[in-house]
C-alpha cells in the first residue's frame, strides 16, 4: 500500500510539473502575442504617418507649381527689363520702361471746369480733377510755344486723340505752362521733355490713356507718363530725332500733335544736353514763356 501511494504521489507531481510547464508555455505565448499586438499597430501607425506627411509634401509641391502664373490669351505682357527709356513724369533718376499695356476703352472726360477759350482766364497750377470736354473736336487747334530758345508751332491732333488734346488745351488756356521749363534733354532717345519745372510736377490728377500702339518720329508732341497705364497729367515731350524710335516697342505714350514750325528750335534745345549729373539737363535754362492756343 505504501508503495502504491508513493507511485500515485510521483504520478501527481509529474502531472503537476507537466501542467506547470504547459502553463509557462502558454504564458510565454501570451506575452509574445501581446508584444506583437503592440508592435504591429505602432508600426502601422508609423507607416500611415510617414505616408501622410509624404503625401502632404507632394501636394505642396503640386500647389506651388499650379500657382506659377501662366500666359493667358489677352493678358498683359512684361517688356524686356533691360529697356529703360520710358518718359516718366516722376522723380526717378533711372526711369523704368512700362511693364504693362492696359486695354484701351473709350476716353472718359473728367468733370473739371473749362477755361475761357480766348486765353483770358487767370493762371491756375493745381486742379482737383481732369477737365470735361472743352474743345470742339470738329475744329482744328494750333499751339504756339514761345520759349527762351525760339518759337515752336504745333498742329494738335483732335481727329485721333480729342481727349488728350482737350487736356492740353485746357491747361494751356489756364496758363499752367507759362513759366515752366524744358528740364530734360535726352540724346540717347532724342527727346526734350517739359510741362513743369521738374519731373515731379503734376496738375493734381491723372489722365486716361486714349490710345496705344504709337510709333514716334521727328517733330511729334507726345504725353509723358510713368511706367503705369493711365498716369499722364500735364508733362509732354518733343521728338527731336530718329533715336526716339526706341520707344516704338512700348507705344504707350500718346502722340497728340506735330511740329509744323520750329523743328530747328526743338533740335537746338536737344543740343544743349550735358548739364546735371546725368547729362540730361540743358546746359542753360530753357523756359516755356507761354503757350497760346488758336482755334480755327
């Protein structure tokens, strides 16, 4: 009996050891599965985040490319940045070429009052707005410039640019130009510029561009403006030689008259170049004493 009991006890211990071994094996398996259960989701999350951020970078690149301006039919174009021959009514020492050409609509007159057409109005130098229509576009107008260098007579082009002529005639009849200077003589483009005492002078308003696509030839009287569209006011320039054809590439300065007498005076003023730090100031003061308008 004692031997049988001991045999049963040994068998029970062996069975218990086997059960403990199985439990230990199961516990080890559970721990391994738990580690896998943690590692796999973490890895999946990491892979998702990597893919997500990578996708964002790609999208950012695409947006950047999409935002680059493209050429659209009818859009304005940028001119050669090396061209620096614009005739600007501003204070810039180096005057930039126009960068845009605006579409030209019908000329819109202002609401400013008109001067007496016989020249009897008092001198006025500042205005709050551009002029209403003061001239009769069916008539012809001549402007006589009495300068310190001689007389220049110009036929104004009411047929093609009546709005621009209207502005010049009104300013002249308000004696705006009396005592002004021809302050710029630029032999690199054969122009002489006036309409104030400095490039900074303005009548107090800006004039709409009436047309564009101009070409420039000797004897033309042309409105000056900045590099921006619709920025003319009172300043003008005379074309004194063939180098002004450089401006043909822009064509944005409105030609509103042509010299019929006194082209030699215009050329003589251009020959006075050489003054100032830039060589574009006359070597002696050139004054516009008066501008007289004749209607016929």
